[in-house]
């Protein structure tokens, strides 16, 4: 008789079944077979020289897509949230001031993380779909004198591509580090880390790069490293301590890499392959393709009578499009109908955009005009078959 009180789960006695689906939400994206095949290669040790060589390749790929020569460039074992915490936990000490720009959910998340370090957090806010002027930012920098300013380049919750030119110079004028979240924009819109004076930049593997979720490229400027490696206190997280991570990734110039954590080897394979594909395609070609496909999509939506949530064309994120939720429809029913009928994922809003928009992500290999046509057809079908409330039911009682 077994001494076990918990029997083997019956659900695990069945074969794993995963459907193929068109992943046209704000992420993750579909993963090309080439990247899936790379992730299926044999696992080797996380401290083997072959693994270090793969990590070095990844570092070079990140330097290319970030357009940076920073030696402190690596990929974290985790998603974009891991990179956000790594940046903030290393750059900020208790009692220091942090300024976050909230034009969507990610600025709100950054403020939450900074508060957990004991920082004094100040936030500038713009309504969903809007962005800040450089004058807005300088006014806040002058008033609050933060050590770190956080800004989201591609705000996936609202569909905004935030202008970056000149902001790095403003931050440095006020002796402040410039931290940029590019999870939804990296590879899909022009971004130049060194040229634009960005001190800390990060992204995620699962959007334009088309790798599985689980790794987060990040890079630190010399200015950022100077502050981080002269802290008076240890970072609040051992796992995200840059002094340890720098050694594991061979960024500190030391001849021997020490054990810090067991890196996700298979995820490294996938990330390396996705970066190789980007290098083969060319970064500028990727930017142009995403722009062209987004404009084609936007024109198609407007021809259907649908409205784009972001009014200014220059501020529209080419990777994630936000559509004003069609009047009279339940956006949840539209998304569910499209998933059930067309095997295609789109989503509703997130954070401050909940209930206001539908979000469609066409990133990396998914950014094609053929996929745009597929989404437009699915939306037309949904608007034809989903329930529409009578206008009289929508009127506000007097």
C-alpha cells in the first residue's frame, strides 16, 4: 500500500494538447518555427563555455537592436517586469526621488515598484492616448530633482509611441538617469539608446522579437553604472543585483564568471535565434515594415468606420493599435466571438484604457498586410454578428 496521500493527477496522464492560434493581441506573439526549433536543442550546463558563448552572442544582438555600445548589456531571466524591477532596484536607494511618467499602466507599475524601494515617488499623468511634451518633463525634473526618470516608449495599454528626442539631455541637465521601457516598441519603431541619451533601456522577448516569454534584454550606460556601483546600500533583490548579473554575463571584465543563478538555457537558445533573425532582416527594415503595415491597418479600420484611440498619427504605436471600442457593443463579446470563430486573439484595454479600446498587436513575423486583412475580416464579421444595444438603451436617464 502506498504511503502517498496525494495520488498522481489524472490530468497529467493525458497528452499535452496546445492549439495553434493567431496571436494578434498585445503579446505574446506567434513564435516562428525556427525559434521553436532552437529552443528544443539539447540542454547544457548554465556554466559551460558553450553557454557563455551563446550569452555573448545574445549580448551582441541586444547591442544591435538597442543601438548601443554599452558593455553592461545582458538578458535577464524573467519577463519585462523583471527588467523594470532590475532597473529600479539597482538605480534607486531609499529616500531618493523618482519621477515616473504615467501615460498608461506601465508608468503606474514603475511608481509602485519604486515605492517598494523606499523612494519618494512623484508622477506626472496624462490622459490615456496622450503624451508629454519636453516642457512638461523639464518642469517636473526641475521641481522634483529625481535621481531616475521613467518613461514608456511604446505604451501598449493605450497604443502611444512616445517621442524620445531631447529627453535624455534634459535628464542629464538635472543629474538624473533616463530609464525607458521599450517592451512593446523595440524592433518595431526607431530607437537609438546611445544617440538619444538613454541610461537604462529594457525590452521583452515575446513581442517584436517573437521569442517565447521569459527573457528580458536590458542595458546600462556608463552613467548608470557609475551610480549603481557606488551605492551606499545593497539592492533590495539579490536575484536582480547588477553586480552579480554583470559577472554572470561577462560584463565586468573579470576573468572568471561565478555562479549566481541557473539561467534558462533553452530560453537563451530561443532569444539568440530571434536576435539572429532580426540581424538578418535588418533593424531599419523591421522599423519600416511595421510602420507600413500599421498605416495599412489604420486605413482599413477607418474605412470600416472604426476610430483610432490615439488622435495624433505621429504618436501611434506601430506594433499595438488601439481601436475605440465600437459604440453600442460589448468589447468582451467582440473579442470572444473573434477567438471562437476565427481562432484569433485580440484584447480589450488594460489599466486606464479598460472598457475604452480594443487592442490589436501585429509584431515581428505577425506584422504583415495579409494578417491585417485577416483581422479586418474578423472585425467585420464580429460587428455583423455580435449583439448591438439599441441607442435608447444607451441613453442616460434624465
